[in-house]
């Protein structure tokens, strides 16, 4: 297994177990199990968020006669902010991602197919301060209960989801993470999007049991 995993990959686990190889392998296996459990929960919340955002934008969209997925130049029109003394279009990346998704599905592709082509990175930054006036205020705040704070209640939790998702997807060690805290943020975001989604994730998640079973 050392040859298969590589000494470099096992190094963090060996350090955490005082160089006990057997315990290091047990910890590595636990990391794999909790990563899979987290990815399942994260997937539910990611899909819930994506669909909630798409639904409210569609419901309140009036920018063009076309569906919003085909209106990247309007929804994400150029908006410039000064960074390091240079003007930067803060909508460029989302506009390009949406246009690329449309190009991949072709001119006759339905909106649902375009939405499915968008990565989570596209949705993650829609709650950031850069899009507060153009996306959050007219659309996304409607996906949450009245009084929801964009930065504290949503964007910080979406950032956690995105960061944790990327670490899990790249098979990185989670043994140094405060997983109870991070999992709680993901659960809270699910409950904000839909109380039933939050309750379902909480009731069916394997994460709490795995946290208690850590070697």
C-alpha cells in the first residue's frame, strides 16, 4: 500500500499516528470513507442550490425575451471595478462560463441542459459581493427566507461547501479540518434553501457517525 499510495501521500497520516503504519492506513481508510459521505451530502446541497437559483432567476427574469441562460450578455453585462489601479470586469468570468455552456449544448439545447453544464464554481460566486446588486438583490435573495444575510448566512457557507468539495474531489487529507464545524455549515445552508432538504440531509448523512468513529 505504501507503493500504491506513495510515501508522500501517506506522510500526513503517519505524522498523525506517530509513524505507526498500521494506524496510518486505518486513518487513511477513514479519510476515504468520510470523504465519500461528505461528497454525498455536498452533492445534495449543490444540486438544491443550483436548482433554487435557476428557478428564482427564471421566475423574475425580464431582461430579454430569451431565457436567462441565453442572455449572458444582459445578466452579466460588463461591470468594472478598480483593482490595483486597473479596471476589471467583475462579470467576465460568469458571462464566459454561461456562453461556453450554451455553445456546448448547441442553439437548440434546452435551459435545463445548459444549467447542468455549468460547474459549481459558476453558482458559488453569484452570492459574492461583486454580484450583490446585479444578481443577489433582484434574484437570489428570493431563494432564502426574508432577512437572510447574504455574506454571513449564504456566501460564507457556500464558500465552505465549494472549498470542501474541491478537497474531497482531489482526495486530499481532511484529518486537519474542523469537520464538525464545516459539516454544520453545509447542513445550515441546506436548511436555508429548503427546510425539508436540510432535514433530509441531516437524517440520512453518514458523516456524524464517521466523525465519532475516527481512528
